[in-house]
C-alpha cells in the first residue's frame, strides 16, 4: 500500500515540473516527509496526501474497488500449505496476519477470506471468456504460450479428461495472458459480457502460484489449496462444490 501511494506522489511531482522540495514547501510539510512517502517508508493520512497532490496541481479522488490481490491467496497457502516457502515477502506476511485475525485461525474461514480478497474475476489484466471449449484446448493454448500455466477453479475440482468440456468458471493461470488470449478467442470462446458470465478466466500468475502444481492426463493443475481458493472466488456452483470439498480435508 505504501509503495502504491509513493508511486502516486512521485508521478504527481514529476508531472508538476516542480522539485520534491518545492512541493513540500507548497504543501507545508517537511521535505523528509515527502521523501519518506515517495520511498514507501510511511503511509500518509488522506489529508496530507490531498495537500501534497494539490500542491502538485492535481486533484485527489478516492474510490473503492473489489479486492483483487494475489498476496491474499499466497498468504493462505503460506499458512495452510506445507509446500509453500516459509520465507515470504512483506506483502504476503501482512496478508497472512490479516487472514489469521479475520478467520480467528479457522482453516476453512482462512480460505473463504483469501478467496474474497484475491478476486481473480476482478483482476485488471484478467481475460474473461464465455462459450464452449474443451480442457484440451486450454492445455494446448497454455503449452503454445511457451510459459508456465496451470488450470484452477472448476476444472481443478473436476479433473476432467483431456477431451471433456470446460466447467464454468475455470481459471487458466499463466505467465502472460496476452499471449494466450489470441489462441482462445478465434473459435467458440468470446469475451464475456460480465465477469460472472465467464466460462474461462485467463489471469497472470505470480511465480509462486505454480508451487505444488501437478499433471493429470496432459493437463497441469494448480495446487489443491489454490484450486479451492479460486473456486470459491469465482462463486456459483464451483464455490459450493469447493466448500463441500474442503470440509472433507
């Protein structure tokens, strides 16, 4: 969060044509305060941030969007998955603390909270497609992309055969969604009119998402905990089935 605010302030200063010291003087704050904000050391109050952006000639506007942070799912896996490394980034560590507090240590609730916060359907870079496709078609697109990939969501619950139809909503994690989208949108799949009307969601994966991935019938699947998180995150029938599944773990 601090780094995002720091980038925002740095961009405002750059566009203003003023130096950081000049902006600080106009805003009535110390130059060291601006320096610490820009470098992500501190998170300013909204009033301070508004004062600084105004000094840069920019208007600060606030909005609330659905959470869609990869760190939430990674944090749940760091807590629950023995395969996940213990040395995690500060973002994941913060989210692990939040999940543990919100869920009061309940593993099932940790998955619920992580699913709500990771929001794969709401990722800005996500490609949401509706229509019909086979598991094999998704696997072939993943292979053709030249990068790592793994299926999750509904497909991870079903573990269907190569020629079976894709169950909605299936998540195709990959290193570069832009390289896979053209391979899928030239047939029966097309852009979904709304996120929850998608059959397939293609989303960019952090490298550690592929930890614990496994292969079955030429198809790569994400680790079971990641599958459960994604299935709950996309909602609908996949979420209901995931909840039933995790109660048996």
